[in-house]
């Protein structure tokens, strides 16, 4: 299992379109993916789960992956988060 | 076992399984038999597939026309569709809790909403909106064609008791009433079309049970008494048996009434009383004849304007419907009330008198102003009149002069259409349903061939009570002395001008109130067909002279409660008679 922390930097936070992109990227990996803030973890491949995190700008996301491609998965998702989920600035 | 008490508005006793239609019958809940689980899972999958297809179409259209950025929101919705927390969660609920797909989906959505609400912060609205969009689409796609309740009842094993907040008449009209044995509504009124319909079909109804659609769980066994308003949830075996017996007794008592069916109605002292039927749907005519009705006292023609009859108002369609009615009843008279409907402002579309029309442009007022529709109906009525014995009843008349103008107009319509000869023999009557008409009955009678009292509206207008307003439930009171005094005025006015007088409101179907009405001088009543045998039997216990004394005391009473008390001995006599019959 691999874990990385990544700050939410885009103004809108983990909103619907951002969460959609997150799920889209997570779906490319075979590993199980968990995302959370504080003690709450949700399925990283569930858009509704991600929305329920209500991760606003400034939140630190915990991204965990467990499986054959766990390193690449965590890397890709942390990078996506750091890029503000590719929201147009 | 839990007991509730509502207001019984359609007599009868029934025992059956609950089908719950919360929120206007679009959210339907019931428990599945083991064999139904796969079917519901399949329905859910089909709904998801349809939803996906629609979202993809919308997404690509938006992408082409507006741009990829805007289309991405549908990508989010598509992801929600495949999310384990939504459809997959509902699927789990169908399997584990054996509930129907609609209910399971509703539960999954509610779970999500609950979490959203708990986590609530300022920028949740966008997400909730997306979720609501996609879940609403899914729900609609579960039953793409029909009202869910209609399908549902076709799938269930009877007997079924429908529990609803409110059952719209449009839905009620589509139901298979041979499977529905009872109806429980949170709101509504005895004059609501659904209730009138249920009564006309002999299905017991209890209304005014606030929170019933939440408190009663789908699939629970219910016993319902449409007279007392009692509802028992999950009755014990013993209670259930007792209720089954009551249902059986009610049927047996009805069978005993058959002995009276060939006989005319008379009071205990031999006063002749005419009993006619109110008719909702032309197809019900066989029931009317079976019940021993001496005629149709009220046919509410605005049913022809309802959604189910898009061409209902077409003149030739009307002529055919009226001919059918008249010939089926001939030589018995058929009273057809002209459209009691208002016109939707600006649209030209007609609708039946709803809340906002109560004081509005309805009845003959609308008829005189929107004369094309009125003209077509009058021509259709006159053309059909040769098929039987027609009486034309004009609704919502408020003055003698209005009646005079309306009659004049009818004569003109007939003359223009070359139908003057046919019109000559047709009685034209006035509906007395507002205090203004009741107070001037004698004057009105000079311009009317007959009079018919619509007690439901008369009571509402007299007491300033809107029956559909739950908060006023206790204020609608047919026994209010003010109402009885108005009715006495009507009876006296009609007698002075020697005009036939009938009561066609609900009061006429209540044996106790009929005792009062007989005492006030009324001798003709029109009611839902299933009430005719009941009233016929009740009349046998009413002595017209005793009733007159009773009525005299009732109009001087200080409250409806006092009138109720005056009627207790009458009720006792009726009960004794009924139990006496049972012993035979």
C-alpha cells in the first residue's frame, strides 16, 4: 500500500467536474484507491464518495492505493490534485 | 397492531396489503415476493441503461453545440450513474431488503442526501443539483410510460389497499379497481373526485390520516373501515378475523338489500321517496340500474373534458355519449349537468373546478361567457334528447335573473340550430349550491323547471370552509344549523312554486342526514349507486312526521353538535332495523 498527501489548490475544490476527472484517472488503475481527509476515507473511484468528502481549497487529501500499480496510481492522482484537477484557472 | 382514526368517507370494510404512494403517487413502495427480485433488478438495469443513453446523447449534443467544457458536467453525471453508492447500492437494497426498484433507488438517493446534508457547507449545491438531476432521470426511466402506481397495482396480488398522501383523479381513473379494495389518504375531501369515484365503485375510503404514507409500511396488512374511519395496521389474527367477518357481513347485508331492489323507496309511514344515482363515468350505468336507481340525478359532464378524453368536448362525441346514457336509462330520466369547469386563463384549455375556481368563473357563469363551448354542449344535449328522458341542469346559478338569461340563451341556441321543437319538452333546472341561490329559491324556481341542491358546495360557501384544507377538517359540518336553515328555505321555496326538488350532494348518501332532509321536506335524492340500497333501507325506519319534528328542533339548535345529539335516537332505530334484518 502506498499513501501520499496532496493539497487541494484550485478555487472550487473537489467539485463535480474535478471529481469526475479524479474518478476518470483512478479508473485507469487496477489498484484499489481510497481518498480521504482527516479520518474519513472514501472509494476513489466513486464520484459521489469524492463529492461527499467536501474537500475545499486548502484541504489536504490523503490518497492511498493498494494493488499492482499502486505507485503509479498514487503518483498520477497526487499530481492531478496538485494541478488543481486541471480546472481552468 | 396499531390503530389509527381518520375520517370515513366511503362506506365499507376491507382487509388487504398496503401499497404506499407517497408524494402524489410518483414514489411507490412495496415489498417483493422472492420471485419479484430479479424483475426489479432488471428494471433498475434497464433504467440505468436508458439513463446512460440519454446522458451520452445530451453530452455529445452539448459538446458539439456549446463546447466540451460544458459537456463535462454530463460526464460527471455519467460517473454518478455507475457509482457504487447509487444504482449499485439500490441493487443491493432490492436483493437484501426485497423492496421494489423505485423504493430502493429512493432509499439510495436519500442516503446520499443525508450525508450531503450532514456534511453541508456552502458549495454543496452544485453537487446536490447534479445528483438530483441524475437520480430524477433514473426514477423517471424506471417507469418510462405510465404512472408507476397503475403498473404496480397490475403486478400485485389483490386485495390491495392504497395508501397515499393524495391520489390524483387522473391516476385514480387508470387504476384497476377490482384489485383495490380500500383507499387511505392523508388529505383530500369527500368531494374529491377520487373519493367520489371510489364510492361509486363501492371501495371504502378513509381520509385525513396525516402521515399515513410515512407511518404505514408497504406490504403491511391493513384493515380499513370506510364508515367509522378506523384503520388497523397489522391486525392480530383475532382482529383480522373479526374484520373479515365485518367485510363478510357488509356483503351479506348488501345481499339482503336485494330483497328491496324491486321495490320503490318509502318511509316508515308510506311517504314515497325517489332515489336516483349520481354518475361519474358513463360505463358505470349497469351498476346504476342494478342498484335500483329510478334515474340519473346528476351526471357531471365535465368528466368529458378531463385529460382522458381529449376529444371529449367535441360536439359529436358529446352527442354520442349523451345518447348512450339516455337510451341505457330510458324511460328513466337522466339529469345532465352542463360543464362545471372554468377556463384556464389565456390557454383556452378547460379544467374542472379546482381550488382557485371556487369563487371564480365557473358553472353557468363560464357557460354564459365562453358561449362556444356552452353552445356546442346544448346542441349535443338537444340532439341526444330523443333517445330518452333528458333533464338539463345548470350549475352554479346565483340569481333568478341569471337563470332567465341562461334559458333565453338556450332557446336562442336551439332556434339557430333548428332544434326548437326538440327543446320544447326538455326540463331545464337550476343547481342550488351557493347561499345566494338558496336564499332566493322561490324567485329562482319561477325560471327553473326543477331544482337540485348541491350540498357539498352549499356547505362550503355557507360555512366558509374549504374542504381540501386539512386544518379545517372539523369545520365542514353538514349538520350546522345555518346549513339546515338554508335547506329549509330551499324546500319551502320549491314547494311554493311546485317545482320538483332533489338533493344530489353527499348529504343524500348519509342515512342520518336523509332523516333530517325528509323532515325538512325533501322527497328526492341522488347519490352514488352503492348508497341507494342503504338509503332505501334507512328510509324504512324514518317516520316522516317524526322527522318533521326532528328537523324543526334541528334548525333551532345552537350547534351542529346539538343536531348530532338529536339524531342519536334515529341512529339507534336504524341500527336496530339493520341488526333485525341480519337476524332473519
